[in-house]
C-alpha cells in the first residue's frame, strides 16, 4: 500500500486534524507515515491543506506532487486546486454540501460526500471532516473503522472520551454514503 | 521504546532534553516557533530553564554566558534570526564553548519567505560570522534522524568545545513522522574545568574570552582550532550513499529535499537509467570521502538544492575535476518535484554523452 | 607594626593599562573592595565589556567572561541563569551600555535579572579614540562631533539611570561620581548596596558612575575632575533613583 492523500479545505474545517488522524491511525496499525502541513498565513483562516502518506515501506518524499492517490476536498477552491495532483484513477472525495459541480478532471473517480449536511444531522458541524474520513476509508481501505476509533480513543484521552460516539457516528455515515455511491457508479 | 507521531520541531526539543539540554534561550520566528513553545512548556519540568530573550542577538549572548558557566545550552531560530546570532556564534567559537544551535531555515535574502529553503548552506558551512572558524553542521533528512542527531549533539559539542548546528527547513520542522527516542550512549567527556563557576578561593580565576591582542597568541588559537577541525574531518563525517554502486549519474542532495531526489532515483532506475544519491549528513565537515568510493561507471554528478547552488561548490571540490558537475535547484520556498529532477538528470546525461561523443 | 592599608585582594597583580588620570582604576578598586569585603570573590563571575575596560578580565581577581560590544547584560543573564546562587556583575562603559547595548540593558532590567551592573559614564568613546557617545554633552567636541555636539542633529545626552528607574524590574538604581573623595566613598556605598540587592534576590541593580577621560577630553586629570563637577553633574544629577528598601 502507498496511500498519498491530500486533505484540504477552509481553515477551521478540521482538515489538519483529519490528516493527522489518518497518519496516526496508519502508524498505530504498523504502517510508515508522514504528515506535511501547509504552514504560514493559511494557519489564520483561508485555505489549509496537508499531505499525508501511509505506506507499507519507508516514506520517501513527504511531498505529494502529481501522485496523490486521493484528495479529500472540504471546499470548492481545494477541489479545483488539487484535482490535478491526482494520479490516473485516483479518488476525489468532495464535500457536495458546499461544492455544487463535480470535478472537471477526467480519469479519476469522483465521490460526492455531503459532509456538512450529514455532520449537522448527527449533531455537530465540526465532524464534517470525520464524515469525509468515513467515505475515504470505505473506498480506499487503508485501515478499518475500528482502527480509527481506537486511534481516536488515544488521541482524545480520557478527558474527551465523551466525543467518541459522535465522531464514530459521523465516520459510519461517511462510510454508508461512499458505499452507496460506489454501488451507484 | 514507543513510536510517537511528532512534529519535527517538537521532536528536536524532546531529543534535546534527552541529550541533556539544561538551558534554552530563544526568540520567536517562523517556522521554528514550536521549538521555544515546547521548551517553555517542557524544559522547566525537566529541571532546566527556558528564557525568551529580547532578540536573537541577546539570546545567543545568553547562550555564550551559560555555556561559559558550564551549562548545556541551546538556541534555535530561522535564517534571518541566525544571521543576527552570527556575532555571538563567532565569539562562542573564539572562546571555544560548547552549545547547540538549530536553524529551521527559510528563503532569503532579507526577510525572504517562510517556506522550505536551503539558501543558508554557505552561512552554515563557512562559519557565518567573522573569523576563521567552522561549526559541526548536521542536516537531518527525516524526523527520526533529527532526533538521533540532536540526542548526540550536546555530547559532541562538549567533546570538541564548539557549537553544533542542526540545519533543517520548514518542511522538517512542521511535518509529523513517527519517531522513537533512543537512549543516549554514554561517552567519556572532558571535565569543564575551564568554566566560570566561581573560584571558591581554590583556584586561579577562569576567563572566558575571545580577545587575543597578541598576534602570536591569536595565531596559536587559530592553529588549535584548525587542529580540532582536522579531528572532526577524521572522526565525525557522516553521509549516506544510495544506489551508487553501478551509477552513471549520482545526485548529491541533503536534508528533506534529498528525499524527493531519492524518489527521482527510483523513477530513473525504473526507466532504466542508473542513478544514485550521495546524501551528506554532516554538511561541515563535507563528506569528501563519499566521492572516493564512486564507481568507474560514473559519468556525471548533479548537485540538487533548494537554492541556486551553494553546496555545488563543495561537490566540485570533492569531484576534483574527475566528473562534470551539473546542478538543479529551486528557491524562494518553491520545492522541486521528482519529475523535474528526473528531467534535469536525463538532460545532463544527454549533454555528457554529446560532449564525450558517445 | 600594624598594616593600615593594603591593596584589595579583589584585584590581580596585573598593572592597569588605563591612561594617567582615568578613573576606571578607582572604580575597579571600589568594585573589588566591595567584593572582598562581602567575601564574594570566590562566588563572583564578572562580565567585561568592549571599550576601555575590555581587559577588566585581567584585573578582577574572580572568574571573568568577556562579552561582545553591548551584550554584557545578556551574557550575565546566561551566567546567572546557569548559576543562580553565584554573584554576577557586568562592568560597562557608556558606548557599550548606552548605545549599542540599550536593548540588552533595558531587558535585563525589565526581566528583573538578579545581576549587578556597574555603568561607567565618561561622555565619550575612549578606546576607539574619542568619538561621540549618546552621553556626550551638548557642545562637547569629540572626533565625530568636531564642532561640538549639536542637539538638533544628534539629540540630547541620554540619562540612563533615570530611564532604567522607570522599569518595574529594576530594584536599585543610583548615579554616583568619583571626582572627589567624598563622592568616591558614596560610590562605594552604592556599589555595596547594589551587590546586597543581588544577594537578597531583589532583582536588577545598577550603579552609574560619572567618570573622566582626560586623554580624549584633552584635559589634565585635575581639570577633568573639575569638568565632571561643573558640566556633567548638573545634567546628570547624582542620587538614588530606585531603592527596594525605601519603597517597602
């Protein structure tokens, strides 16, 4: 396996923590990982993105350039910016709650994930990133839902354990959406 | 020991504390801010002292003071801040004091930018300040290596009584990778009987000083420094070679950007081109030995840097005219892609073939 | 026969390099006597400046650290943080402290750094050959103010003691002079109080000492002492500007 994932969106949509969770879970299940954030003025609003690599061999360059296997785009500018980073046959998961049109790039698989709507339905807009994560693991299968939940348990610690059910629900709903989309395509 | 996922900047700090760091004096500058932030939180808990100075100039002079008093001390900054520290670094070298300096460098000149850059190679490897001196300069390529080198850095600084610099860039500082903190290997280190700890009325005063008004005395200091540098060249050079055994083209690259070059080597090999990589881990002393082990199949070298060519000078010195030396670089925080390197490498090989009439 | 006077053990046997009539020698001796009398020589670490007193490390009979120009308070901070139980002092001139080293002195005071600074103000750069300092008097001729210091172009002389006295972290600030025996005794008392402040962990202490530079002022030693009284003291008033005991 050599997953190269770009997570991108507005600052505040949780794309950095989404990427960190993917790397952390990957590390916990014994993979080699790296997480490379964009840094600088983006930290204070605007767009944010990170490059995540999960691989069964040592990570070479942590920079993803035209070889992303998946892009998780939480907003429109991110989708437009990063669709050309995908390899042929790569996956574009896009937040269809905020992005009305499908990506223009040919030769990739586009998966619409209404992250904001689902997050609102499960009770907290802040878990839109977890809905996206669910969709990603359903399709690309770098690890399982259980792996993610165990990683979350460590990341949250006892103090924030109460947030796990909400996050788990959001991930499950993301999985369902992606599985339906896959059947439909 | 457990694997933890950590930012490079923070891993450097955790390793420094394991390496025996007692004091940290610094000043905020992007992209190294996680270092003073981490130290302000953790160094006190480890029994040390963190102090945010009023400037980089003050910070390095506090390092000079604490190092003279016998403490294990470090500072960190980024390119323009390191430029300000050069005054103190020169004094520290003149007074032969140990310390550790981290440069999480950024693009220049001037205020430049904050994205990854390797434009401080000259500054790091040519002393940087006034006078005839060098630092031991490490350029880790990943976070594990950064932590490993940092754990050793304080011992090496004490052993040679000189500053050790860890040169990274924003990519190394900001990215996260798994890291395992290893135990520090115990070393026999000389007593710091030169430190200004108070005479207690039992010995003659110790003086920490870089002023030598007598030319003969100053020359003696310089000769002693050169002897020390000769020892470093003999004992502390580190590098990695990757697929050089049968190579026709060998890239030379260091730090995080060497990882992109390594990927390019894989792509070229897959395309049937025999590429390899020399990765200096010590930038000073520069690993000239690595070039003595290159195979007869070699047709060209190429220095690849996030600058417009600084290390290439050392590559040319090491090549001693035996092979043509090409260059590829980007700057200002622009990062080359592996494809750019593959194309530059292929182009160089074509040019070399053309010249030699093959 | 009883000994009525001997050289302080706070100074080494090294002969001073200072010009005839320069008051650095007196000020060195006062600091050294105070350290000896307080039994601090074995505990003290001094920091020497760049300027005429650059070789102070050869004269004080305790551990010494030579600093870059203006950085003595930062170097002293590093020493003191590493060795908080020791007595740490910096000895600086007016070019060193009041010009190139303003950031370091202000912030050492601002942090309440528990060090003692001896600030020798003779209104000129001595070692480099008599150039204008921020402390140079209006109308004073120097090698870089050959027509006399002009306030319109170069500002008015800076009063360091008053400035530092506005800083919360400063514990003891006093301006003294060594132009006659009465004031020499007062200066010594102030230096002693400053070191006592440090011993009692009261924070930053500084004693400014008005001093002479006969060579670069172009005057005899005696005339120089008079010049301090007539020209410097009216502008740089002597006295205490901050004292922890008075505030308490």
